[in-house]
C-alpha cells in the first residue's frame, strides 16, 4: 500500500510573479489543491489557468479562535491525505501565503501530525513577506531583526536595538493591541511604519505614522505588517533590564567607578536597609514620583549584591530572577497549577503547603525544624515579635479572644510599675519588653500591624509637634521661652485640626 503524501507550498508574499516555478508545477499536477485563504493575489493565476482549489476561509467563521481554525485545517488535510493514494507526483497540495515556514501555524501542526498519521510531508518554500519587507522597507537583516506575531506580542519581547517586524496585523483591533504593547517600551510619538501588500504592484502602501496613530490608520488586512525601526537612542535602551545589568557590571569593572569597585556585601549592607526605609516613606506619603525613584534605589542594591556574586561565579542576577519566578509559580498552584483557591485564606494555605514541600524537596527534615524558623534575625524587634506570635498562633499557642490579651497588658503594666519602684534598670527594661510584647499580641487580635500602627502614630506626633513649633515661630518665641502648659494647649489645638 502506497504511503499517503501531502505537499505544502508557499504562494509568495503577494504578486503572482513571485510564485516559484517548482511551486507552480506542483499546483498544476495536483489532483486536489487546498488553500488556507482565497484572499491572496497569487490565486488569480490559478483562476486564469482553470486550477480548482478548496479554500478554508469558511472555517474562520465557524470557530471562535485562530487556534481552533488552524487545528480544523490540519485535521482536514490529514484526513484528506490518508484517503488518497500517492503516485509518482504529489496528489494533495496545500498552498499557504508567503513561505510555509514563516508565521504559518497550520504547517507546524502538520509537521507534528503527519508522522503520527503515517503521511509523507513535503514542504516547498516560496518568497515570504520578509523578503519583500527587506526590499521595500530597505532593511538589512544583518543589523539584527526580530519577527513577532501581533496576536502574541508582549513588551518583554521588544528590543529597540533590533529592527522589529510585526506580522499578522489583520485589522485595527489587532493594531490597537500592538500599539499598547509598543507604548510600554517606546514614546507615544515614536515613528513606526505600516506596510500594506508589500511587493504587490498597484496595491503596495508604506505609511509612516507616530505610534499613537497606529490604530487610526486604515487599510489593515491579510497582507499588512508593522515595522519598528531599530534605534540606539539611550532613552530607549535605558528602559531595559539588560541595560541596567550592563551599567552595574561596568561600574564594578576595572574601568568603572573606584568606589563601586571597592564595595563588598558588608560595606553596603546598611545602604540596603536605608533604601528600603526610604521606599517605605514614599509609600506612606503616597508619592508616586518618590516611589519610582526609591524603588529604583532598592533594585540597585539587589543588582550590586548580585553582581558581586556574578564576579565570583556563584550566581548572576538572572539566576536570582529564575529562582524567584520558579518559586512564585510553585507556591501558587491555584494560579499556575490545578489546585483552587476561592479566597485569600485558601491561597495562604496553599502557599504554606508548598513552602513545606520545598523544604522536603531540598532534603530538610521538617520534623526537626522549629515552628518559629524562617524569621530573619535582623528584623526590627516590633516586626519580629509580630511574626513570632503569628507563627505560634498557627499551631494553637494563642488566646481565643481579646479580653485575656488586654488583661495580660494590664498585668505586664503592673509588673513594670513594680520594677520601676524597686528593681534595677535591667529588670525594668525586661518588664518593658514584656509589656511591648503583650501590646503586639493585642495588635494581632484587632488585625492591625504594630509596625504600621506605630509608624502612623510617629507621623501624627511629628505633625502635631510641627504645629507647636509653628506657633512658637508666630509668637516670636524659643522653646526656653515657653512652658509645658502652653505647649500642651497648642498640642490640643493640633489634635482638633
């Protein structure tokens, strides 16, 4: 029994003159010809020569998504090829626009399915739309270029130093999605080029438009593409993570900054803490401009420490990113896996389960670990107390209601009074610590983070004290020219305001 045979040919990027002689001969010799779409200029040549063909255009109306259409096309072709016998020449030909191996998902599906179905698959190339793009737009691909699909365009794929060709821009809706993705990396007025029917005489159009007008340009169809010319503009490069990595590595290099070169993990350890607190201040002030700057400073600390390790060969910042991505995916099985989580509490349960699974995978003996493990030793004491109590509460070491917690605060306060009256400063400090720990317990029961609560009180104190200072200035006085009674009156005024 003869092996079923299917030949895929490329119709070229548009004009019938682009059809290769080999493709033309196979179209003439075929018993059955299928075309992905009849909306292609080269099909006029088949019409003129009486070559019958079957179009899959109707499938686009029958299915809700392109993947479903492409699967239906591949399934139909496989079934058709298996139903026919191959002779000396291919009997079933499938013709696609451009080159079969360039932006043609149906061909990729056939390459997967034909071997399993026992079908001999032959692919014969044609001129792709890339060839005409290089000619019509004057692009030399040796300068570097990227070919991207408009339907799956992500800002992370864009590299301004490469010519970027975006294909499959079928309509203004697709062009709008492309515009939004490009605006993540390029200025709104960046000039881009829209090409319609490149290489098709009398139909070709090349339009240069600012990015913000990309979806206001008419004429999009099956033969449309968008070209984003390459650029060495520093402002564009500076929007990339790769540029940041490059800058930090230069700063640490022998030709870089002497100060940056001399730093170690320990020498800039305190900088990390300071930058974090400055970022928190910007958050507390609801200051977007401040947040933008301070978040950058925090990222710089991560980059510097990672660069130091990269220089020793231990790891790079890309290893850091990989580990983080893998951890996020692993600990969110309700998002990236099959588990479910209908609320935040169920999500936290999943998170803790996956953390425990990570420890087991790393060979950690969970039975010999403490419930209180995992709290950084250098965490501020108030935050550490809060985390210790939360971990202990998870295993039932906790009160059931608030009243005993408040009673404990009163008990610790009484012990502090006794210590102040009769004991050493060391004992007094110890009792003060017990009181603070009890207050932190109360914060958990009223669902208030003690660090945030105290930060708000600190801010409130600063504002009210600033009012006292302002009243002194208005009165022409200094602190040594007033008394507590007067300052307390101003303090109450500030509270009322």
